[in-house]
C-alpha cells in the first residue's frame, strides 16, 4: 500500500528573542539582542500508509502541532523532505489543498455570528464544489454527526460539542483524503468524545481516509489507532504498535482480585508488588511471564470472588515515558 504521508529528516527551527525585564533590559535588548534557536521539530522521519489512522503523542511543547502545521502547508520547514498525497506540502498547490484538511480543537473556522450552514456555503465556494456534490456530502455528514438541529443556529449560540461537530463537518465538505486532527475532542464531555470517535472511524471506513491524530485523551488514541508516533522535545522517540510499546515499557501486568473476606495486611506481598488494597479488593503488579501462575496461586490461597489480569493503562505508559525518559 502506498504512503500518503512521507516525512524525511524534517526540521523546524525558530530564532527566539530573549529580553531581560525592566527598562534596563529593554535598553540592552535594543542595542544588543540575544537570540536562542528553538528546535521545535528536530530531524524526524516517518511514513503513513493510505487509509491508516495513526496517533501522534507527546507532552505540551513536544512539536506535535508544529509538525501538523508543516505537513498541512501552514509552515515552511527549515530542512527536510515532505510528501503528502504525492505533493510537497509547502508548495501549497490547489490539488494538495483539496486533498487535505487540518482541524484544530482550539481554533475556529466557522463565522461566529452566522449559522454554520452559511459557513458551509462559503467553504463550498472556496473549494468550488458543485451544488449536487455539496448537497450529497452535506447530507452524509449531517446524518453521521446528527447536525439537523444545529445547522441554522448562530455558531456563537452552539454548545462546545455542537460547534466541534460543525467544525469537523466544515473541514470535510470537500471530502479530503488526508486528515490532520489536532486535539479534535478537547473540552468535550465523555459522551460527545465517544460520538466523535465513532464518526472518525466511520469516515475512515467509508472513504479510506488517512488520519494523523493528536490528543491528550488516550481513549481517542486507543479506540482509533493501532500505531502511534511518540515525540518529545522535537525528537521522534517511538514509531510502532501500541501493544508493543506497552510490552516494552511495562514488562508487567496488573492482577486485580476481589475476595469474599477482608484481606489481611501483609498476606499479598509474596505474590507481587501491592499497587493498591482495600477491604475486599487489591491490585498486584506481576511480571508478565508470571501472571498465570500467580493467579492460580491466589485462587488456591484466598477465597477469591473474581480475578482480572490486564495491561497497565496506556496513560500510565505514556506518563512513564516522559517522566522517566525511558525511550530517550
């Protein structure tokens, strides 16, 4: 399968001016400015196949949004080769722009005082979409996102969830094949996050769209992506399957038990590290290779009501990567 997105040794550097506080600092800065080079993205390479949904993870300031802006043509790279849908993104040719979209959860593209439907009409004109194609796509998006009740309301009167659905619809009217999504579910409640994930999965299934997704909600990533890219301080530190990352970073599993009598202090230590313990419940950290044996021993030694073996949460894995610098 061909690569829709190909990035080779991408770098994006900024020259940032530093000024000391106060009048004296301003005066010194006027005659002798001090600059620092910030390496927002530093020599990263990856490919994303057509139709693939890939998560793009990293802490604030890691370089995620900068990378998406370069890929979508909003920023010119310092160095590197970028191909999106067979085009160099920074050339911003019409055919390239018609094939991609960028949705940023903290940025608005809809006109605040107009109904969403009128902003849709403006996008139709910008992309020169025929009336018949526009109506067909609008109906599909309206059905998938349940937009009927909100299309004729002023955008400023919409709830955050309603506005984000309209923002996403506006970005997809020209039916792009490559989607760059930067925190598309930020600020939404759990129910609305779930609906947005369902919509993105369905859009990918129907149109074979390639999606690069950043999100601080790990549920978005685990529900949609089998593969993730992890970036930290501008460097790509992981590219692969989520499951493989979990096994690599956390060579242990959690064994959760529920007992029919109160657990006595100290009686679980011989089975593994006690992560948490309540009157009738406890969670142990056990090496992956030993989980089955430990579970069997627990069943023999204690009056077990229920036992569950599971991987640690992906949030825990990602947190360990950045706090303990495991992959760097």
